[in-house]
C-alpha cells in the first residue's frame, strides 16, 4: 500500500476531492483515500482491456460467491445468494429502500450523519426524526431510549436508517446495541435500513456486527454493503443490498426497473478486491492507524475542541464548543474539510485522514495557524 506522493497526482484527473477547489488548498474532505487501490484492480482492468468486449454485461458468476464467502469469513454471517441484490452504490441503495416503502412516512436517522442520510429522506418526501449521537468516551453514542420513545409515540409506519460503523463518528456499534436496536424495531413493526459501507475499515480490535445477522429472524432488514470504500475504488459504483425477508426483497427488486445497473467493470473490480485485496488491506489499516495517531496527538493541543476518531473509518469529527466558522477558518489557511452543517452540526467539521502523512502534517500545521 503506497500513498500518492503528492496531491498533484490526484489533480491530474477529474477528482471530486482534489479538482473541485483551488490548487492551493489541501483537500481532506470527501471520503476517498490518496492511495492506489490493491494491485488486483489494475490487473482486472488490464484483463478487461485485453478481452476487449464492452457490450451489455450481466452479473459475473463469481460475484455473489465472493460476497457470500467474504461475509462468512470476515463477519461470520451466512448469507444466502438469493438475499443479495446488486446496486450501483450504497446511496442509491438507500433511496431504493425508501422507494420500495412508500407507506413509511417517518425516518429515524442518526445525527450527525453522512449528508445523504438527510438528503435521501428529503427527496423521498418523508418526515425525519434525528437521533442525536453524543460524545461518550472515545466515540459518539446515541440513546436507545430516544429511539424507543419516538417509535412508541409515532403510531405510523417508520423506518430506521442506521449507519454502522458510523460516519462521521467512527462508532462500531456493539452486538448488544444492534440487538437492542433491532428488537425495538421489531416490537414497533419498523423496518431497519443499515448502511455498512465502513464495515471493513475498522481500525481496532472490534468486530463488526451486521444488522441482518444480529436482528431477530422476523425483523425485516436491508443491509447495504460495498467494497468501494474499503479498497478505494469509489469511482466504480458497485454495492449490494442484503435482504433476507422475501417480501421486502421483492419490493426492493421492483424499484430496479429502468434504473442504472452495475457496470461490468465495477462488478469485476469489486469481485477481485474481495478475493485478492486483503494483503493490501492489512497494510492500509496500519497506515490509517498511524495517521489517526497523528490526528489524536494534534488534538491534545486543543482542549477547546472535541476530536472524535472512534474505532473505524479514516475520518475525524472535530467539534468546537461554540465556533460556527471552523471550516471557513481552515479554508482561509488552505485546508478544505467537510463542513459539519451538512452532517447536522454548525459547530463541527470533518477531516479525512486517508492521505499521505506528509500532506496530513502540512494540513495540521495550517490548521494550527487557523486556530491561533
Ligand atoms: C456512510 C456512507 N454511506 C455511503 C457512502 C457512499 O456510498 P456509494 O458511493 O456506494 O453510493 C459513503 C461515502 O462516503 C458513506 O460514508
């Protein structure tokens, strides 16, 4: 695993992260990493070029098996092949899940949360109920009592749109927590949609607890996963929805008419990563841990900030007790982070530490100047 030596390598491409803002800014915002993906990605693409046929494709025969084996080996979840529905991204998967349930008007979402947790219910014209996550120890934690209270008083069909591990807080929810969440949902006849795109980017010795595995058997669940974040191939939109309950799956499948499907190369890249990317991934996790240490050490100099890195992701959530212009101050010194407002907090900003340690060090020094 090697970091890109300099940002200019990224700017040479139409990179959302590095080409959107002026060249004098260090881009530590959108969640992709400044490193090449595992070597198997290039090999897969070369093979496709050699093969040279780019007509309409179908799901490759090994794609589901690669997922089934991966979920069994790394998450101890025995998934049946039929439960899997490929989709062109986790975010589209969230939207399909809501489209499949037009009767569900109320959506409970963690806050702060990845911006699409607000956007998708908004464009689907549902009523949103934010569930606050507050700092507890090293992580951000929600209150199950709050979730219970909303569902108990609701009386109308609801869904919980969850994120585990959590972006931006890095929380890896315990088996107990997920079990309780699913039990509350089950008692209240509530669907749970769980975005688990970060499941394979856990930096500490904590198991990922897939919702679909932990939930009671009669609880309808839609678990969304992808290899794109894990292996840094977000440009190849490819994800899966895992839906054990047949009626829920059928409703989801019905939303797929006339929707864009996963591109042939995206299928192949995902499958190759799931099969061959793990030695690279081991190195990546070590490199990310080092960068996380750099951020936590830096944070010690700022007791007026609360910096949460949690146990997963390559993101740090930086909260100030009172300043609403943190992101702007950093931009003025040439560091582009993700403004907290989009995540539901005016006094926070999110830093992506999936970058070359030299770039990270430069950015933190610029942030020191911004905080003078
Ligand atoms: C929680 C979460 N869900 C989904 C996505 C994006 O998923 P996709 O690119 O597969 O639509 C991201 C990207 O950062 C994310 O953090």
